[in-house]
């Protein structure tokens, strides 16, 4: 009787701790979204445009973080050899966010140094690279940590709720930030500096939320999953063992044909999507001459539609699975680049604002299914003992594909005239349809 009571108490304590962890993770997601929206996306693109950056340089800003994902397998291996998911995350994510203080200081000093704008563009590119590398080393560990905490039966609902909170943060962040940038008395560049300082504070606060999450020792966790570890005391043997472990971890997911099919889909999809997506906002800002305030407003409305539909997609994924979700939403997303072809029509030009509003609402609601399904299906098909490694490899391949797509799109956009960029959008639509084909052969567990 006493044993049963103690067991019930332990189970109840475990439920409370997991519930607290998931709440902390949800808040962390919202604050991290504020940081990522300011240090990437349309706000950073607008900042670079104000500095005089070219479309190719803006495309590089989008592709460099994707290339950094090549280091995720190394990050997965290093994190698995650590004794704490929390501590490892702090050592990677904390410097990746603090480093943006360099840009903030440079913006303050910009007025005192003549012809500093061009150097500021290259400094921003450098910071994007360093920050992305550090974040990439911690991403797989973070995903594995959260995957271990979220009960499988609640996976769809929890991730949908977490994404809803992140979208609310994006919904509020983008229009407020763009308003500050547009109306700041010191100019748009100084306004971005104000917004950047707030985002850095939000990013640091998000890391503080992780203090309330149940920590996991990767070595004990994987030992429970019957993964064998044999640490060596000798430094030479340790380095050899580290290299062999990295090779073995990289090879292990490729022994499963089902995982290979998903990796092919993920890489192709990343290339096809990023061939055009990073240039939608640039097209609105430059070619359609839409003000940055309106562009961010459309992005916020898209986040709002994403937020509302996440609840629907989350429950649906728990019922029918993630593969049908990805196929259905993928077909819808595949045709969205073609919508931009209609902006050249005179009938659309007269009602451009309504057209852009409907387009962004549709885009946000449909992308919710892609984001949720891609995340959940990785957790579902990957063996538990290889979670971190598979997440890392998937992100690395998707990063390479996405970077190649963004770079190719940037080169084409650099030398394309007003009509020529439509070819980029049309090619992206065709390749998106091709990328969906591997999903037809994928088996979801």
C-alpha cells in the first residue's frame, strides 16, 4: 500500500513537472519568435535595403542560415555526449543571440564613420553566419529535448498550441516593429537598432524560461533506449571515438529506406520553396512599391491565419496522420508562386491590396499544416535512440537544399527584369509539385 502511494506521488510529480516544462517551452517559443523575426525575415531584408544591399546579398542572408544547418549532425553528436540538454543549449544559443549586440553597437557608431553603410552590410552577413552556426549546433539537441518531454498522444495538439503562441508573438511583433522603424525620428536604420535591442532582450528572456524545464541527460536517456556508449579516457582514443561516432551516427538513418524517402522529400521541398519565397517580400517592396508597414502587416495577418488553422491541423494530424496533411497542404502551397503572375494584370492592379490580403491569409493558413506536419512526422518515423541525429541530418539536408534554392533564386532575381522574376516563381511552382512525389511512398508509423 505504501509502495503504491509513493508510486502515485511520483507519477503525479512527474506529470506536474512535464506540464510546467511544456508551459515554459511555449513561452520560450513566443519570445524566440520575437528575436528571430527581427534578426531575419522581412525586417532584416528592409534594413539591408536601406543600407543599399543588392538582391543577391539579401538572398545570401536567407541562404547562409540554411547552409549552417550542415553542422547540425555535429551538434547532435556533441549534445549526446553532454550531460545536460539545458546546459548544452545555453552554451550554443546564448552566444548566438548576444553576438547581435555587435550590430547594435555598429548602428550607434554609424553616424560617426563616413561610408560605413557598405561595411555594415558585410558585418550583418558575418553576424548572420556566426549566429546561425551556433544556433545550428544547438537545434537538434533542442528538438530532441522537447520530443522527449511531449507525450506522443498529445504531440499534434501541443505543437499546434506552441505554434499558436509563436504566431501571436509574430502577429504583434511585426507591425509594431515596422511602425517603430518607419516612424523613428532618427531614420529607419536607427529605428531598426531600437527594435533589435528589444529583440535581443526577448531572446535572452526566452533562454531564462528553459530553467523551468525538466532537464534530460542525453547519455542516460539513450542508455534507456539501449544505445551503447563507451567513453574513452585517452585523448587520442576519444578523438578517434568521436570521429567514428560521428560517421556511425551519420550513416545509421540511411539504413532505413523510409527515412531516406523523407530526407529526399525534405531536401527537394526546401530547394523548391526557397527558390522563390525569400523574394516575395523583396518583390512587394521593390517591384510593387509596397511600404514596409503594409508588408509587415500582411505578414502579421498571415501569422494570424497560421495561428487559427494550427488548432484545426493539430487535431486533424492526431486523427489522420501527418503524411496526408503534408500532401494536401503541399499541393496548395505548390501553386502559390503562380499567384504573383496575376499581379501584372490591370484588373488585379486596381485591387492589389485586397488581392495581397487574401493571398497572405491563404498562405498562412496552409503553411500551418506544412510546419506542423513536417515536425511531427520526423518525430514519428525516426527511432527514439536516433532522434537528435535524424533531426540534425534532416535539417542539414533541408538547409543545403534551401540554401541552393535561395542562391539560385538570388542569382536569377539579380539579373531579372520586372517580367523575368516571374520565371523564378513559375519554376518554383513546378519544382514544389515534383517535391511532393516522395511523400506518396512514405510510410508513417
